């Protein structure tokens, strides 16, 4: 079995990705509610437009949830919150872990955790920095992290979380010069909250991020199921084709 055979990813909708890695089963940002509106402030709503491709009851056993942040319903909705106590550990931001309590484990950028593999050995989970908007957005959008999964006999996997900063991608590439698979959250999210500034990567920036990382394969996530995503999978694919990187996109 090649190292690449030890990694599989299925995008279930929005930011929710089911990952199998070195015998571990991991889930990113759980969102399983039916389509609906969420009130997020006075006269401000987020609208979910499509159901998940899989119900929580169909997931099977999970070893951990990798939660980029807990404060927005398009990354952790009601059904996602109900799922969290059923998994052994939820790795998230330090502030998120304080809010969630229970099995939540807070991680600062560059902090590592070791995950025990079912067949023996460990996977290193590294929290990496992310910024959910333009510089200085944190008081408005809150803390966010991404993750890197690595092991000597496995491909290195980057999960961006809701990151809008290519400068941070440069920092991550400097620490991890051999990214094999990049799960990139895109969608070109814009809301009136920060005067329409990008809160995640758009397709063009995602292609730039893939180039910076030197990724061998890219898994697009966070490109569907929500009305405030201003770009979808078609625009993501088009941006990679324009950049000459269409071959990186994993079916």
C-alpha cells in the first residue's frame, strides 16, 4: 500500500470533510442541519441552502473532530454541536475549547498533539495559523486555526480552515515544505460585517495557496451549501485551470 492510499477525503458539504488518514477517521467543522436561516446579529442572517451529503448517524465511529472555530453556524451548527460529545476529542482554538468545555482540546498555532493510530504508531496533529478576514479582523470574526496532519510513513495533509491570508500560507509552507494534500476552504465569503472584505480565500487565491504550498493534490471545500459564499466549485475549478493547476484537483 502506498502512502497516498492511507489518505481519503470526502467533502460532505460546506466545510465538513470526512478524512481517513493512517487508520484514523477525522471530521472537519461539522455542519449537518437541514437548510435554514441562522440569526447572527441584528437583521443579519446566514442561510444554509443544501443538506449534508451524509447524516451524522451514517458517519460511523470517529477518532476526532478538527474544528477550525466554533463561533459561526456555517462551521459548527446545531447538529454538529450535538455530535461533538460522541467523539473522543475535539481539537479547536483555545478560546473555542473554553466555550465548548467537555472533550474540547484547545490548541495555539504551532502546538502539536499526538494521535494514536489503531495499528500502532502515531499521527502528529499540528495547529497552524489562520485569519478569518483582513488584517485586524479578529475582534469581529474571532480566533480560527487550521491543521496539518503528518507521520513518517504518511502523506502530509494541510487543512486550511477559514483562512483568508496568503501571508499565513507562506508561514505554513516554510514550516512544512512538503505538503502532499491541501484541503482548502474557499468560497470567497463576503458579508457586510467587514464591508464586503474576503473572509476566506477566493478561487484565485486558493490557486496561489496551492502553488505556495507546492501541494501535489488539492481538495476543494467550503464552496457550497451557504448563500453567503460568493463563489462555488465552478469558479474554484476555473481559477485552477486559469493558473495551469487543474491537474492538482482531486476528483
